């Protein structure tokens, strides 16, 4: 199956334009619709290791009506809410607020969110979020690495279960990590709850994956990440090793053995995903800014892409 470019591994499908108000309560409640859909898919969920519709009474809010947002609502309870463009977050509410939008929507969401609810924001985005979260005083908020593919709105999600990681690669950390795990289980997806210490190398592994396979594929004019991994295996491994070493030196963290095996196995799951360098400021810029001494091959490939006219942005000087 060819995966459409909206797969959440790299970005969730939703445009900018969210507004929030502590007094207005304009929600779209999807409980009955989601319960009906969830009941019809229970058998499929159970085969995947999920539990069907959520069973606890804790409510969640999902921001974003795209593929991932709708997937999260598929197993929703009657009190769970989907917030779309123009809708608002309840200042008097409680429970996790899952942000299922593109990275470029985040600042507007945070700026408009009622102050007393900001602690409940759960970030599901790809990329390096540390600078953004730190600038907004949200470094302690719940974060997740979603290894999930949804090919079309309403389609059955594809979990990031691989031959190396049979329990899946999706992970979460923070206060609402358990709630996210339960929500994902209700739609047949697996999720590993990690400590902050264990989450950090996992986050960088995902960043390395997206920054490497997309970059090598783009530079070598591959149609997909699978082609990049198979036709340019040595180059991919060289970049991965380079970035692992650079992150270890910069952040002082240690990666579990077999990083390359985990990343290659995941590539097999999403082998048809198109290769392109996108969202530079959230992905490859972290490594580019470390300099040519730390990331010579990575940075050289970025310049190669620029020379070939494959980038939609200018590389920083």
C-alpha cells in the first residue's frame, strides 16, 4: 500500500487558525458517533491488542480534525470532545488536551489556551520541540512519539509495530501519558509509557530517522524512504551513526544498542512514504546548527539538496 503524504509520522493534517476563549464553550462532541464506529471495529481492535471503546470515565479533548484527530476520536467516550478550527477549549474543563495538528499551528494554540489548562496540553508532533516548549514554559508537559500512519480520513490506522519492536515504537511521557496510552488502545494502537529519562533518547532516535531517510532520499532523488534505505544503505548508516554521535556529545545521553536495526525495521513498515526535506526548523536544523565538524555528511547532503533546487527554504548562513 502506498502511504499518502498526510501520514502522521511526519505531520498531522490541519491548517492554522485555532482560537480559544475561557468563557465560550463551543465543542463538537463525537461520543455517540465514535461509540458506534468503535463498536463495529471491536473485533479488529482485539486482534491488534486493543480494547475497543474507552472504558474509563476520564474525558479527553482532541484539538485537530484531521486524520490523527479523528483516529483518536474513533474510540471516544460520551464526554470526549473534538475541537476544530474556530472552536474553543473549556477553561473549566479537566483532563488531557491532545494536540493533533501541524507544528506551525502550535504557537497559536498555546497562546490562546486558557492559562489554567496549559498544563494539560499534550504534544503529539514530530521533531525537536525543546526550544519551543522551553520558550513557552511547557517542558514538563506530556509529549508523545506517534509512530502511526493513517492513509486517509477514517481509514484504519497502521501501527509502528516492527520485527525489532513487536510492542510498537509509539511512546509517551508525562502526566497524561497513561491517558494517551488508553486512548490509543481504544483504537487498536500500542503505546509505551516511558520515564522522562528514557523518553529523551527515543525522541532523538525518531528525529534521526526522519532527518536521515528523508534527507538521503531527497538528495539521491529516491521516490520513497524505502528506496533510500535499500539503494543507499551505506550512506544512510553513515548519517545515522554520525547523528547518534553528535546527539550523544551534545546532549550527554546514551542510546540503547541497535539503533540502526530499529530504524531500518521501521522503514520497512512505511517503505512507500515519499522522501522530501520538510519542516526544516523542527527537524534537520537541529543537526545543521551543530556544525560541519559534528555533522559533516548530513550538512553536505543538505547543501546538495539546495544546489539541486530541492529545498523550499534557504539554508541558514
